């Protein structure tokens, strides 16, 4: 029986500092697709410098929609999806290839991530972070959500032993991180605006407090030093401002991020 082939997909927008290394992380795949949402920096130019990489351009609505548009265009059933700020490790690549070669009963696999923030590995907060990044396109699709959409699989889901490297901060800096928070809190509000009938003190005080408590105390973010504290504060702020946006959406206000590509 012939070994099934793998298509790697990399969604991107203004990732000139990351895209080359992301592509190199996917060189093990039989096909590499970069789907760009009309970058304004050198991202597309860099992608075109890799002649074996297929470039697609598509207007960005939200992450899940972008991925669901791209996945059917892959030549192969097995999909490995990598964000531009993620990297593979040799042992992870080997496990991916061995897993596909074994013709597994599972149709998708969780892959853990080792996270970095502000030049430091996070050993406690975000510990246990994992994403489904290896899956069959014939059996899987992303949830129709603006943010944090996960794979819906028609079949069993497994988990790989090895991890990806994820550095959401490197090469971008604080301003980029804050802008990302602005976009994501708006999209998270859009996912909740019809579910939360009325924003109360519970949403504005208690939920942000427990968001901080979860990261800083329960996940032991205090052991990650200053980055752990900053992430815990960001987490609380994002919950707070997300619910403020829900409240204002109920009042008829709109936000610029509702119209942005990414």
C-alpha cells in the first residue's frame, strides 16, 4: 500500500519576519500551501522565493473561514496546518510522518505546543496547550467561530507525543500583540453577543478576576516571572474588554475590527 501524502497549509498576513522559517518547518510535506490575506509587507515576495510553495490569496473574514476555504484545495487528504509563528521540531516531523504512514484509525491529532513570550519559555502558564494540526480533510473541518475555533472531526482523535514551538511575540513586539488583542476581543464579542443577554457585574468583575486567577495562581504563572504576570494581566483585560464590547454591541455600537481582514 502506498504511503499517503501530506499537504501543509500556512495561513498568513504581514508575516515577513516569520514566513520563511514557517515554510522551512513544513519542508517535509509533499505539498505546501501559503494562503495570504493580501499582506502589505514583503510576505508574498518571500513566499514567491520558494518556487515549490503554492501561493493562494483570499480575503480574510476570520481564521476558521480562511482555513475552511483553503483545506479543500489541498491535493492530499492528510493536512498539517501551521501558523506562521509556530515551528516544527525534527522529532515532531518524524512522528507526523510515522503516524500518517501507519494508516491510523484516528482522523485527527492534537499536537502540544511549547510556548515562548517576551524571549522566555513559559513552563507553567499555558502548560498543556495543544491544538489539532494534523487531520484528514475528508473527515474534518473548523468550527464556524470568529476566534479559537477548533476542528470538528468525524471520527476518533488522537494525540502526538512531540510538540510544536509557538512564539506569538517574537519578531512582532508589544504594539503588534496589543493590536492582536483588540482584534480578538472584538471577534470574541461577536461570538458571544447573541448568547449574553445582559452584561452584568459578573461579566465585568468576576470573570476577569477569575481569568487572572486561573493563569497566575492555578496555572502557576507566578513561577514564570514577569512574563507570567503580564500574560495573566492580559488574560484578565481581554475578558473584561470583550464583555465591555458585548455591552456596547447591545447598544448598537460597532468596532473597526469587525471590518478588518485580520
